[in-house]
C-alpha cells in the first residue's frame, strides 16, 4: 500500500497523476510559476504522467560541503579552509524562531501540502497573469530544497550551476518529481532541517549555522526573533537584502518576515510590533577562509598540506576524486606542525630578513626518524599583496614551489658519504692546491665523462694537502672534485636518491662531476630531509605533514605514514656527523653553533652569490635555510639584508644565524642528545687554516669565480658553483640549475698526504 505523505492527503503517486495528468492545470503551473512565455505549448513534450515517469526517481543527495579545520600536532588551529563555509547542525540546534520565520516567508502552508502546493500554484498563476510577468512564484520549500541539491551537486562549476538553476520546463518537472520522492521519504521536519543547512545566506555563508556566526557571531540555536527574521529574509535575494551593505533594505525585508509570522499566528501582533521597532544589531564575523588566515606564519605549510592531500593516491584514485573530497570538506586534519618550532622559525626569519628585502629566505625543519615536517616558513608572507607571494619557497615545484636553488657546498657531505660507502677512508688526503685542472675523465652511470676547466678554492691560503675532516670544515673545492673523480658520479647520485635528495623541478640529477659543488637545484625541505638521514644514523624517512584526518562522519581516514629505508651504514652516518660537527665547532659554520647543544651542519654559497645556505641538525631536529633571490637574478654583494649591510653574503654569515636562532627556540626545553662520533686523525701536521669561502670575511675574493671558477659550463650550465659563463652543449640561455663543467687530469689520483685505514 502506498505511503501517505507526512502532511496527510494524497500519496505521491496520486498527487503526481492529479497534478500532471491534467494538461491545462499543468500548463498553468509552469506558465504561472516562472515560464509565462512557454505555457501549455512548452509542456506538450513532457506534460503527461508517462513523460513524468521517465525521469529517474532517486534523488542523489551529495554530502554537503563544509569547512575543513587544519590543526597543529597539539590540536591547536592553524587555519580553516572551505569550498563553502558551512557547519551542518540538527534541527534541535536551530532556534524555533528561525524555523518558523523561514516557513512563514517561504512556504507558510508547508505543513499542510505535499511536494506541490496546488492552491499556491493557482494563486501565483492568477497574479502572474494579471501582471503579465512573473510577480509571484509557487515553489514549495521542498522544491526549493531539491533545487539547492542540484546547485550543491554542481559545485563550483559555473556551467553546471547554470544548468541547475535554468528556468526551463524540463528542470521544473524534474524538480517536482524529486520533490515528491523527498516528501515521501524524509518527512517535513527532516526536509526543513536539510533546507536550513543547504541554503545560501550571502556573505559566503552556506547553511543557518554559518550564517548565524557570520552576521551575529553566535550559534543558530541562540537566534532571537528579529535576528531569525533578518536571516530568513535574506534567502530570497542574498545580494539585495544583504544587511552588511544595505541596512535599510534589509530592515524592510526583515519586517516583512516578522509581519508574515504574525499573520500566520506564529507570534502575536504585539511581539511583531516590538520586534519591528528593534534596530538591526550586527556582530559580523568576517569570512576567514583559506591558508591566508593561518596562524604563526604557517600559510605555506597549510598550502603544503592541501597539496599533499590532492597529490597522494591514499586520499583518492584520481586528482578529481581527491579534489572532490577536499572541496566537500568537513575534515579535521591534524598535522605534524610543531607550534613551538614554527613560531621560533618565523621569529628568526623576521629578525634576520625583512619581507621588503631584495632577497628572501625560506626555512624547513623536519624530525629525523619520523619524517615529520615540524616547521616551514619564509620571509615573504603568504598572499597576493606587496612583498607577498603564493609560491612556497621551501618545497619542490610540483608542490607549489619554484624550480629550486643550487645548494652549493651543502651537497658536499653527500659526496663524502658516497665515498665512505665506496670504501674511501675519512683520512683520505689530496694535494688540494688553490687552483687545479678538473680531473677527467670521470665515470658516470652512463659511461665516462670528459671535460676541461679549472677549479679553485675561495682563498689562496687554502692549499693542501687536506684530509676529509679539514677539507669539509673549510669546504675546500679542489679536495672534493678529486674525491668525486676517484669514486665516480654514479655512487653520488644513487646515494642522493636514497636520501630523498632530488631536483626541485622533478628532473633527475645530471650525471656531471660538478654536482660535488652543488650545482643542481634543490628545495629547503629536500635538503632538511636529506640531512635528517645523517642525524638518524643513515636511515632516510620520507617527509610527512599529516598525522590524522577525521572525516565529516567522525571516522578516521587512512593516512600514509613515513617510509623509512636505510640509505647508508651507521658507520658512514656517524663519520659524516663527526665531520659536520667540526664544521660548526671550528669551520665555516661557527656562527650557526648552538652552544652546549651538540649540532652539525654545512654552509653553502653558490656562484655569483645568487644563493646561500646553511643545512644542519641535532639528533632530534634537522633544518635547512636558504637565502637568495627566487628569480635567480640578484647577486648578494653590496647588499642590505634585514637591516644589516653585507659586502658579500656567505652561508655562515646570513643563513647560519637564521638557523641558529630558529633551532634554538624550536629545541628549547627538549633533550639534548649527542652524536655517535668517530675519531678521525688529521693527516700530516695542521696547516695554517685560513678561512673558507663560506665565511663572511674581509678581502680576497680572488677572481670572483665563487666555488671553483669554470669559464666553460661543460655539461654543468651557466650559474653553478663556478663562474660557468657558458652552458652545456647547445644550451646558450642562462639556467640557474646548471653548474661548472670541465674536469681534467688523472681520475682517482691520490696526490700526496697519507691514509689511515685503521681509523676507529
């Protein structure tokens, strides 16, 4: 037996037959409601019960899009993002005044009729005929709800929205069919609840809860009579009756609603008169949407979280699937962001580099052993205003960053680790003159590589022989080009891959010896994660930014975990930790030291001083700081950064202190474990130490060739660690990703010094 609708009277089937089986009435309905130009003629094609029955009966109601809340690791809010600002609430959490107001003004016979109000149709048709246009509609609340479902399903696609709202006979009939279904299945109270949660109230507010907070900064359950009437009046035309921009028009509309409530006996006339005399008292909460609202400068991290969600197959098979889930929202995303580390990072950045400076800085901090991204910030804030940007300078291109920046000498520890993995001793010594021809040929994964060029150290006093310890502390270029020539390029690129160190533009690291001088562009997050491998004694963990996600249904979603794999032996990692502790203790990174807390790291300054780096770590945090021009054009000479003048910028002089201050605050109150270190004797006697190219010091820039000269880019390109004035074969345009080329001389030569194979 057919179910009776909740309001009593005819069943849905009987109602449909009665309504659509009479063609004259049907014509009147559509002509009278909204289509006077078409009338009965327009209905002929689908004006029968048979045509009506061809329409699918199941209304697929999409989940209502809601706001997504992004939290830090402690549960503190970072930002709220949404496609549509909406919070779904049950009818019991909506003021009775609001329920009565919306029914009174939109469909006062809501509880008396079914999906269609025949009396209302005839009344509207009569008035529209008299006016010669469409002066009055007759859609019931249920029909309006169905139309809103169509609009919600269309999302932000303008074409689909137009189709969902177009004034056509087909759309009206389809709307009616589904309205009948909804009446039979849901009942009046549920329809009212759904309607109030889906309807647009202007000012980016969807649903009554969001609207109540937007206009009155309170929950919908606490709305007073005059407030509820105001919101109910907005629905008909959110722009026309917007109380924020037109108080007079909104007041007139509100009073119309109040009087209508009195006319249908929802309130007394005395209550209505009193309410109408009350002035509108808005307490507007401005729309706060998106990563631009993130706290503690975490806008870029917020955007990184969004990118992670949209690109990880764990959240949907296709990009479209993932975007749909994200846009529907209602998610609670708990991230890995450490509020203490993030605040410290931003404070350090602000004190050392101004957003209006000619160059910028970016910093990322990760946790060794877990891959958790603890902090991410930069000097140019997230936004589209002056000295702002939406480009995340900390990440790779496919995650919202640029093409990356040459890491300079911060790449040398990877070369050293690859050599140790190949059996080279940390006491390996090379003559390491101030200037020399590049060794050639050098073995790569694809066969021998040959080239000609010269490489030189930053300071003429840097003359070997040097062992690995001192060469690393001083960042001696001629030592490292001999080291890579002995082991070949392939072990270096393979180890870099195992450490997650890849080019920011997604291209593979080029098989050229100049990589030892850091000529191929990386992002700060990549370098921080790579160095975390050393801190974690040789095990690399992929970076993660999301700890957990709770869906709108309250259920936890599956979230990808970090993937930890061994990249090198513990002995190799411990040896690198020993070498890089020396960099901080008495090498180029002294200005980055953390006092009594054990730390290690490496400075880097690229050719032409287009970029300067410090990448360092403790056993429990690893961080990378880059300073430079994102456009790869501004040379950091004779420049003021953060209010301080620099004749030349070095990795130890600007990025180092940024790293030091950021990490000091991030680690404050946390344990200070030490490294597992190796005893590495110095070969021969200690020589006059001079100073390394990466330290800010007076005098002697010797030729301006930066890290190793190089008038021919060889296969390395134009702006690498050497002068690199000419690019690789056939590439004549500047490429900030390429470095110096040529290597000449004997591969694998052990030019002087001694080895200590029995090192502990």
